[in-house]
C-alpha cells in the first residue's frame, strides 16, 4: 500500500506576536498538482535584528521577493532556484538600503532568512544571517549547517548554501529566530516539539519567550511529517447466474441411451486421470528421494553491499572498459599509421608540389618589392593580391613538409610587406614610473586619467592600496589623492572603483557609489578633496561599468556626468547645478531606447558617445547607434591574414569632436588601432617591437602633439606607468607633452621607485 507524507504545521499567529516584532512568516502549500510536484511546499521565516516598522518593511520585502522569484523561476532545480531567489532579495535590499536603514554591505546586515522546501520525501533547507533551523529525528536535535550565520542581508558578496536531505515519518523541522533560542535554549525546544503538536509547541515556546521578557524578533515556524495511507474502496464481486428455463424437469438428455454412454465415458476418463496422478506421484517421490541422497551445500549468509562499494565497483568497471577502448583504438591507429606511409612516388610528388609553391611565392614577392619596384606604395590592390597568393603558397609548402629554413625567410618578407600595407608602425616604450615589483600583496593598477590643465599629471587607481595616486613625472614621486578611509566633507571614503576627469576636477567613484572631486591647487600635487552630491546615486547598485564627463560650459568649468548602469539598461546623464555644486536633477537616459549595456568596457564622450562593446567600437549620435556614414567607415584593419579579428576594450582620444583620431586598444593582438573620428576609417596601427608589449595594458589616454608632432600614448600595466610616442622607432618623435610638478607633500605608495 502506497504511503505519502502529511505535514502538521505550527506557527506564531499574527495577533499573538510581540508589538515590536519585525519578523515575517510565509507558508505556501500549492493546490495545483503541477506546481506541487515541481516546486513543493515553501516554509519561509525572515527575521531582523532591527525592531520597529522599518525592520518589518525590510523582512516583508525580502519574504515577498523570495516567494515570487522561487515560484516564477522554472529555469533550474529547487536548489539553484532558492539560491537565485535569496540573491534577488539581497539585491533589492541593497538597492533600498538607505530607505530601510539597513546600513552598509560590510557583511553584517540585520536581515536573516530561514526557509525549507518539501517535495515528496525531499527536504531542502537554507539559512542566511540571524535565522536558525533545527531537525528533530528520533528525539535527537540536529542543527543544519549554515556557512553565513554571522552575515545578514544585505551583503556585498553572498553565496547561500542549500542543504538537501530526506524527510521521514516522525521528523520535525523548526525555523526559529536566534533571539528565542538565546532565551530558551535547545533542550526546551526539543522537549516541546517531541511531546506536543507543532502548533501547541510553537505557542508554548512563544509564551515562554514573552514571559522571559523577550522583545524584538520572535518568529518561529515548525512542521512534523506524519504518515497517510493512500487507500481506495473496491466494489464487492456479485456472481452472475444463468437463467434456468428447465428447472424441475428430469435431468436426462433427449437422445435414448445417450445418458448411459456418456456416464460410461466419464467413468473411463476419471479412472485414467486417477491412474495418471498415481503414476506421477510415485515418480515424483522417487526423484525427491534421489535428491535427498545427493550432498548439499550450506546456505550462504546474506550479504548487504553498501551503496558506496557498489558505486566504486561500477566506477572500476567503467574505467576498465574505457581503458580497453583506448588501448584498442591506440593499437588500431598505430597499425594504420605504420602501414599508411607515403609511397616513394607520393613523396616525390609532394616535394615537387612544395617546390612549385616556394617558386610561386618567391616570384610574387619579387613582383611586389624589388629594385625600383614598390607596389605597396604605387599599386596597393595588386600588391595585396600578390601578397595574399604568396602567403597561401607558403602554407601549401608547409603542408608539403618543405624545410623551415626555406619557408621562414620568405614568410618574414611577406609579413613585413603585409604589415607595411596594413599601416603597422613599431613604436618605442619608455617607463615613467614603476611601483615596487616585490610588494606583498602585489600592486594591481586599474585606471589611468590625465589631470586637468594646467596640471596635466597622470592619476592612477591602485586596487591593492585602494587609493588614487598623482604621479609627478619630473621628480618621479607619487602623491596620495584619496584612499579607503579618507575622511572629508563629513564622511569617509570607500575603496575607489572608477576614475575620470571633468573640467578642473579629477572625479573618483568609490564602491558605495559616492563621487569624490579632487581639484588640483598647483602643479606640485596639492589640492582639495570634496564630495559631489548626485541625485539617485544610491540606486545605481554595484554593477556600474564606466563613468565619463563632457564639458558643458568651459568658461565656468561645468560638465555633464555620465554613468553606464546595466541595471537601468541605459547610459545615465546628469546635468550640473548652476553653481557647479553637484548634480541635483534626476538622470536622463542618453540612449534613445533602453538596451543591454553590460558588455560595454570603456566610455569616451566628446559630443558624440563612443563605447567599446563586445569587442567592437560603437558610436552613438543623439542616442542612436549610428556608426559612421560612408563606404570608408570600417575601423577594422582587415589584416586577418596575419592576426586574429580585433577585440577592442579601451578607447581614448586627444582631439575635439569629429576631428583627429580615435585610438582603441585591441586586446586580442596587443596593438593600438587609430581610427578617423569623422569617417570611421582605419588609419594606422601601432605595436611594440616585441609584439607583446601592450598585452598587459590596463588603461590609457592620448595627448595630441603640437603642430606636426606625433601624439603620445600614456598607459599602465600591472605596476608600471609607460609612455609611447606614436611614431616609428628611429624617427623624430618630437616633443612629448608631459606634466610638471614639484615635490610631494603627502604619502607615497608602498616602495615606489623612479624609472
């Protein structure tokens, strides 16, 4: 007979709760069969260390979010859906932290979550923060594991753990507030649940908590698994009796003498049947006696093989089968390869084909460059055709096993000609400032901007020291601008996250979405630090990708502020106050229609908006992604014959709107690509002689040269500030503009050294 579980529930009634209790209890027992089979029954307790109406609003918000997200999410199993639901509640609480008075996200939030899901005989339990869960089985009290007991919601980095097990008949589970457990203790909890009905036990515990002068969080919910037999009633079988039309007539046949013959035949059949049974019984007895004489083996004891041993046996059998298959395939391949070698005629044919390919490639290269010939300069389409054919012929020669000593010189000549065709310029590199390479933990530079005029010094954000530094290039010294824990404007700065410049200011956004403004006072590194008020900054969340500015009124130093916010699916723009003191107006979306922006990696604004998104350069005009007009609008160098397709991650420029060039860093090929701003056409590409020098580029900015002088690229690697003049090595680099400054008058980064 099938057996199913029935849960007896007990919870503190709303009218019996303490006046200052902030806890919220949610019980969902679906009546729809499909929901009950897929999602099960949900029992949820949300507690709070913070009493009062604001704590009650926070727990209600968290409970509603978990319930809705769990039952509407059909993308995965119960464990994954519970983790995602708790994560969604954590994010909503973090976004409304200021309104609900929940404090910061340093891992000690006041909200706790205890939940249980029962589906059939499966039990899933998870607790986060100030909430406890206990399982009572065979009168033993067990505490379910909780790796985040000390961390409440909202938390900055939260990965809830969901415990899974089986619930049996007689088991009891209780979700309870830590305040109640601190007053009563585990023994009283176990005695109440073992001896009483869950509802009576919960009421008894709540009364004892109130009698002990308990206050604040008092939530508790308990249930007990009992057995319900699934039975059904069967109808009694009623015999069917045929009609008897000849009732009362003599029991004889209508044919004369037929009854006597039939009786005789029946008697003969009965005798034969008795003789057959007697003979069969005698034979069976003889066989049984013979079997009794045979020797017997004692019955073996019944052995129970553990599940772990069965799994180990299956694993070993699978490994043996797999090893056999690998050995068989290896032997087959060895036999095939040993007998599939080329015949002498095939080898001679392959050598001849490789030599023809070498001759064709050499002839094409001679037609491109030679005495008085330079098709790369004079006939570019024909040069590209010949060079592409030469490259393909060299690939054929390689496939024909021609020696590398013959192929490599021709390949190098073809590569040099193709690089010249695609405008590759090899530039130099100069180390301007190096942090201590032996620092522990190691330096981890993340952002770089050029200071406002007339300062012009590089400003660097370091994740290790959680600080922003100003680098004086003349003295090779670093001056602290702001770091985590700096106190200014009546508040304390968190760890810096993003960096940009606007007008006369260097802007720093910290991890709490507080914007700080550093305004240089002179060229010696002195300045003032203040906080910039932005309406709605607390609602950005922790997923802001990039920030930027655009000078609105140069004479007054007023600028717009832009934020790439994936949660809003927009690039948010903020207009400044008339006196330059913050951004009081609400944000406006700079994109014509909301769209996904989480794949953007860099932002540059000069009237038009340029971003790098999914490895591409995207240009927005009036909020629309228009790209560039014209046939020449292609920022891709097109040299896929030599390199992988570009993957742009950072962009910078030193010129005005639709003038000069836009510079993008191609991470896939460790190069800088220059694009014409007005037309979007590819102009040139720059690479260090090693080919891998730009591979560790973290951030960059470009300073245009005066008159006909080449521009200068400033960039950072993991712990070094570099400078590269974007001109060929050995050419006239011109005068690279650089900042000036005096000696430092504040702290230095750990063990900074001059280059």
